[in-house]
């Protein structure tokens, strides 16, 4: 990841927290014919000295063939983004830009034994169903057994040993308070949900300003 300005760089813990909260991204690896990518849900597991990411693919996905424990994979995780017009700044001579948050995780990936597929599925569903509370959580245990086992046997669970964590929060941190407040007000009044979410992030970074 190219960090545009030092102040945009995300600290490791913050980047990992963001990626874990999102739980969805694009995984990429390079085959002989070129790069291959798939969009995947995932879970992050952290200890004091290691970080791993688990995700799954359909058994016929060519990415699964590259997971030999040596080939590096890249997982890209992103959040809301928003365009900022140069007309929105309070002072002149700015350039239009795009605000966003993104995290890149990379490292070698290996296939896990199929016996662990159920546990992987249980973790994912538990995590994502919890976000739908107060809805009664759905679980794999409610599926008809044969159908559940057929589904679990049709996937391959992969695990990445995260060797590198890169994160960037491009939220106009380098702008003056006057310009910062002005673009935040414009984003907050947008019809676009992502723009309004970015505005909320901007406000949280400088809560002392009048918006």
C-alpha cells in the first residue's frame, strides 16, 4: 500500500480492529496466468505474537490451488468512501479528492483440513448474525443434516499467516480547521450514505469544531 502522507498511516491495532469489524474483503494471489481475486467473508484471530485470517472458497476456486503455505496472498478490506469537490473547501486552490479507509493484510496461505469446516462456519455465522440483533441468531445447526454436510464439503477453508499489516485513513487530516469543517458539512448533507458516514468519521477526529 502506498501511504500518501505519514499522517494518513493507520496504526497496526487500529487497522486490525477495522478489518475485523468489516469481516469482508477481496483476496488476491498471482497465478501463472496473472492475478486472481475473490470477495470473501473472513475472521481474524489475534494472539500476543501472531495474527491469522480464516476465509473459505468453493472447492473449484483456482485460488485454493495456490494455497500451498508459501505463496503470498493479499487481502484488501475497505470501508465507506466519498468524493470531495474542490468547491467545498472554505479557502481557494485545493484539488478535488477522494476520502476513504482501507487495510491491506498479506502473508502465506495454507489449506486447512476439512474437519475444521464446521467450526469455521460456526464462527462466521455467529459473528455476522450477532450484528443483526435483536434478530434471533441463525446457525448451521438449524439446517437439515445431509444438506449441511454437503455444503460444508463443497468449500475449502484457508488460513493466512499475516506477515504485513498496512492501513490508511485518508480523511483530510492535513487540512485547516476551516476547510475541514466546510467539507464535513457538505458530506453530512449528501444524499449518499457513504458520504454521510465519512462525515461522521471526520467529526470524530475533530469533535471540537463547529459543523
